[in-house]
């Protein structure tokens, strides 16, 4: 995805850009390598991403500043750093493959844990939600954030299982879901519930909304915003925000139709199969 997204992001070859989601640094380092005169501010709220940044021997350190913060606070972070406006904002939202693959974090179906926090400084965990929320509330979370059609049956099964003791691992949760929901093709029956929990625990949609809302006033005229998302709930929010801003003449939409990964990218990076890129340019209004 870095090549697809950078093609939309860069409009000023010596500008200042924000990567809201550093992760493994794939996009940040690609951009710094390709555009020798740009500078970047990289956000990630995950301490592990910061460690990766710190430990990587890189000749780019003088051109990139790392901020361990929620990107919803982009406006105040830039203000505090004395930065008025930037030339581009990139966000590749969701969990990173590194977070997903770390079994201790509890994002994958076979984890020994049930945590799902991307930022371990936050307090709410998936374990607290699964063991602490009422049956109705759980069903609401699964339906709203996972579009899970069997939300009620799954919530009921969880409530029943809780009578025998605390649900401690994502493996246990997966088994409960599989006891009431059959697999559809190759997709794990627990996929939608896991998505819903992750979004709820990390307040992902609220953070995205706040970022999109702050962005117009942070972009120079001609500056670009590029957002990569992975499911329809996020894509809908991005599409509607861009449309609203285009209607008010604040943005010009650069991706009339949503952009997906190239065949080659999909081959090398299976996660990119469901990725959608949308981009817009700040007008001079
Ligand atoms: C999909 S990964 C980004 C991968 C990255 N583009 C790369 O090339 O390696 C998303 C990253 O964004 C971070 N993230 C998600 N939501 C965030 C938020 N609200 N504030 C800051 N970082 C966030 C996650 O911790 C994760 O590391």
C-alpha cells in the first residue's frame, strides 16, 4: 500500500507530513526514502511501535519525530509543537500485523489472553467487556461494531458460560461463538465479534471521526489527506466526511472511486486484500 497511498499523499516534495499510524514504519520509511526533502511526524499510541522506532538503525532520524499519542489529539499535539499546518495526513487504520501476531495481546483467535488494547496505557480490556457487560449490551456491541447478525444468540451463550466462571482467553471466547454459529466458507465464525470487540475497546470509530474532523484546519491549501481502512464501517465514515467537506468546497475528492491494492501488493501482503484507500485535497477556501 505505501506506493498507492504516497502517490496521493505527496503534493509538496519538500513538505511536512503526518503518518498517524506508524505501526512497523512501512509507510513512514517508504516516504522518507522516496521523497528525500520531506519531513515527517509519526504517531502511534502503541509502546511497541515506539520501541521499534527507537531501535531501528536509521539514517532518517533527523527527518522524523515520533509521538506516542492517540491521533485523535493531532491538533493539540501539533499546536504544542508550534506547528500550524502540514502538507499531508496519512492514516492506515486498524491493528498492525505485529499487534495481531503477538499472542499476548489477544487480537487473534488463539490467544492466551483477552486484552485487545492497542495502547496498554488505556484501562478497558476485552476481558472486562466480555465478563462485565450485560447480555443486552454485549449483543449491541457485536451488532453495532461487527454487524454480527447472530449478536443476540452469541451474547446469550457468553452470559450462560459466565455462570461457570470468568472467560480468560480469546480461545475460550472463540469456542463459545463456534458453539452457536456455523462457519461460513473459510471465514472463522468469531471474526465479526472479534472485530466488534477490538473497535469498542479501542474506540476506533470515535478516534477516526475526531481525526477526520480536525484535519481540514491542519492542512495547507493543496495538502492531502489519505486514509486506508479495512472494513465498511470505517470506509462509510471516511466517505461521508470527504463528501461533506467537498460539498462545502473544503476538499476536492481525489479518489472518485475507492482505490484497492494492486494485484502484486495483494500477493505480497494478504492483509491488503480488504484495504480501501480514499484521498482528498484541501482547497484554498
Ligand atoms: C495498520 S497499522 C499501520 C501500519 C503502518 N502503516 C506500516 O506501514 O507499518 C495501524 C497502527 O496504528 C496504530 N493506531 C491505531 N489507532 C491509533 C490511534 N487512535 N492513535 C495512534 N495510533 C493508532 C496502531 O497501534 C498500529 O500500530
